[in-house]
């Protein structure tokens, strides 16, 4: 029985027991939300073959896009460390933020005023229903 409790800002590292799971095999996930409605996170260690310019040609930037998870893979998400430059960001933990004004982000990417270490893009996300993540932790999947 695990004593670890999931919370936003924590990392999940897949256990070898989920080797046959195509989405989560060898994954490290950063939890961006955990509440009484469920959990959301992004796989942070699986880059795709895409850069942001491949997906949004109007953005003149070649930052890598990561596979965030199996849910809503057609949607683009971002996590960053520059809330003072991206209005409406949501703090996750310890100076890490999720989302915000995409137009402000786009302008700064085109102006080359954002460094790759300040923002990370994801296609899709990883999600769990209420208590699902806790059950997976009990089963030692993470």
C-alpha cells in the first residue's frame, strides 16, 4: 500500500509494470491539476517529431513539441515559467505555470524573446477520473 498522495506540481514516474501500455511506458508525467474532479498532467519526456512551427505556421519558432498524453491529442497545451509575460496563466507550483494568453505567447515567440527553457509545448494531455490515479498508485503503476 502506497502512502504517496498525488497533488499538482508532483512528478509521476511509470513503473515497469505498465510496459505494455503504449501511452505511458517509460513516462514521466508532471501533474498540473489534482482535485475532486480528477487529475491532469503532461508527459514531459517524450518529444514528438514536430516543432511548434510545424503545427502553427504563423509562429516563427522551432521549439520541440512533446507528446503530452493520449487525451485530446489534437489540442496544443503549454507549461511555462514566465507568468509576468503571459497573462492569465495558472500557477501549478514553485514558479511553474500552465496556459495563459496564447496571443501574447505567439508575439513573444515571433520576437525571439522566449527561450526554449522557459516554455514547453504538448500535444494532448494525460487525464484521470476521480480516484483513478489513486487506484493506479495503489496498484504500483506509478
